[in-house]
C-alpha cells in the first residue's frame, strides 16, 4: 500500500491455492479485512474442493474467485458453486490469450452486430454474469474491449458459444502446479 500510495485496497486475492498454506494465508487476509485495510478479500485459481475446505473455517467468505475462463474452458461447475455461495466469478485470460480471436463462429456472430470476436467473447462473459479482465497494451483494443454495451447476444447465440467448451486450459492446472 505504501508503494501504491493508498490507505486501503478495494480487493486483495490469494493468487494460487498452495497446499498446506492457503488456509493460513486466508486467515491473514481476514485479519487485514477486519482491520479495514482491504474492503474485500478473495481467491484465485481455487477449485470447488479448495473452496469447500476454506468455507469450513472461514469467518469471511471470499468475495471473488478469479479463474481461467473462456469459451474453451467454461467452468460450469465452479460457476454454479460461486452462484450458490455468492462468490463472484472473474475470468482471467478471457480471450484465451488471443487464441479464440480467429474462431469462425465468434467472428460470424460478431459480423452480425459489426463487432469483433473479442467483443463477442466479452459480451458472452457479461451476459453470463462473469466479471472479465481482458488485457491489452494497445489503446485501440482497450477501447474495443470496453465497447460491448450496445448489443445483446440471443439465447441461441449464447448456447452456440457455450458449446465451444472443451475443458481446455492455456494456463496451469490448479490441481497440478509446482510454484
Ligand atoms: N489469476 C491468475 O492466475 C492469472 C493468470 C493469468 C492471467 N491473469 C490476468 O488475466 C488478465 C488477462 O489475461 P491474459 O493477458 O493472459 O490473456 P487475454 O486477456 O485473454 O489475452 C491477452 C492477449 O490478447 C490480445 N488482445 C487483447 N484484446 C484484444 C483485441 N480486442 N483484439 C485482438 N487482440 C487482443 C493482447 O494483445 P496486446 O496486449 O498486444 O494488445 C494479448 O496478446 C491479465 O491482466 C492477467 O494479469 C491472471
């Protein structure tokens, strides 16, 4: 916070569920929350079994679970668990690090609305109630990624995009990482 020049943080997350450490790390976050130094605390890359273990001992429930999520990894189980326990789902690598942008279905749907595949993906997140954090260092793309509030995908288009799921990751698997 000193480096950021801030008196408090809006949201602070545990980045990865390191075995044997994440429950203790959660207690430290709860302490910061109780002191008012962070307004909300959450987790990242937690699977259902990690969340179940945490919820048994937590006095503050995670506000957010930030997970890899895109049309090839739609994370239906974690989304349902989040909905049941009021844990917001946040999508990292929502564009699959660019891999999804050439997808024909997404481009065809985009063309119907004069939108790009990236905008269709981000609109799909929005309509599913998923917080999304695309990254770009390019000003034009940052603007493009925010310009998704003037069109609406139909139920049929949402279902077609849902069907792209292959449970395929581009990042590490939270059940099998060693860092
Ligand atoms: N919690 C975690 O463990 C975790 C893990 C990985 C990532 N993240 C976070 O998730 C965020 C996004 O993830 P990410 O960067 O891996 O992947 P991403 O947002 O899916 O994709 C980023 C790539 O897409 C390109 N891009 C962005 N918008 C575009 C557009 N409209 N048209 C064409 N290309 C576009 C970017 O290029 P340019 O930048 O060159 O424009 C970049 O190469 C990051 O802020 C990262 O910190 C979190």
